[in-house]
């Protein structure tokens, strides 16, 4: 699904975040990227999304080079990115309107393209994510968890094959965060989505990620990967194997802060 091949990327006047860095993600798997602030977690998502481009190397998705945003990639940000003047339903509808205008490939507008009327897919995701009752409200009138559900619905209504999430639950309270963890796990499994999610939290990484990529401060050259047998398990915390794995990840993260 994703092939990151010997990329180098740096921001101007800074050392590279990635140098000769390679990484593979198989279709249908869920990966979590974890690491300290400034290590390149969000940058990797932007590279995968085609919003940034490596100065050396290449990124392939389904065998095709990523040279810009692709319509089949969904990106969900921490601040939700909702239009404050649009209702929940209209925010979910937004991507379908844009796709109607620009065409399925995001480049070639069909002749006479106009915004589409509300479609069954919008109503499906309103119901599936439990936000039908607030469909006519505006983002400023609903909770953070409801805003995040709206952002998720707006992405999934476009039927992506790759879902990228940048710390989507960081600002939510614990019960809401755990509820959305369950929801994302269920949807990823139902739709066989390939998912890459960024987090700062080890427990969140271990609940959501089948595989965990640890990034470090400084130059990332060789991916540090942990296979996670505890994904989706609600109460593995007392397990010695779970504690051992969290300890290993924590030690690696301590090393990145040096």
C-alpha cells in the first residue's frame, strides 16, 4: 500500500528530519507513529498526504508516486478543520461537493458541475457515527467529541483507501477519547482501511496500532518498529507482556529526549 523509499526531508535551515529513510505499510493495517514533539510525526503524515514532498527519494501509494494530494487519501487533523458557518450535515457534505466540482481525480471538473444535493452516504455516516440528532447544528454549538465525529464522517463519506489522523483525540476528555478509539477501531476493521495515526500517548498507540513506528529527535534514518499484539484489547494493562512492551517503548522515547 505505502512504500517510503530512501527519502530525505528537511525544513529550511534545519537538519533533516528524515535521511535515507525507508518504511513499508501493508494494505489494511493500522499503524501508529509516536515520538517527542518536533521529531517529524506530523511531517510524515503530510508527506504521505502529498502536502509535503521529499527532497530526495520517493513515496509510493498503490505503486503510484505521491506528487500531491490524492482523492483516495483522507486526512483528519487535531483541530477538526470544520467550517464554522456550516451545519454538521453541510460539513460532511463538503467533500462530495468539491468532488462534484473538481471530478473524481481532483483535477478535471466535469462540464457544468454543480454542488450535489445531500446524498445517502451523508445520512449513513450521520447515523453510523451517532450524530444524526445534531445534523442541523453548527460546530460552535456541539462538543469536541461531536466535532471530531463530524470530521471523521466528512472524511469517510468520500470512501478513502488510506486514512491519516494527526493526534485526533488529544484535546478530548478521557471517556470521549476512549469512545472514539473504539469507533475508529471498528470502522477500520469494517472497511479494511489502511490507517496511519499520530499520537503522544503509549496506551493510545497500543490500543489502536497493529504496528508502532517510533520516531526520535534528530535525524531519523532507520525505522524503529514494534509489532503490537494488544491492539483493540481493553484490559491488557496487568499483563506482564503488555508492561514489558510499554517499558520498551518508553525507554526508546526517553532516549529520543536526550
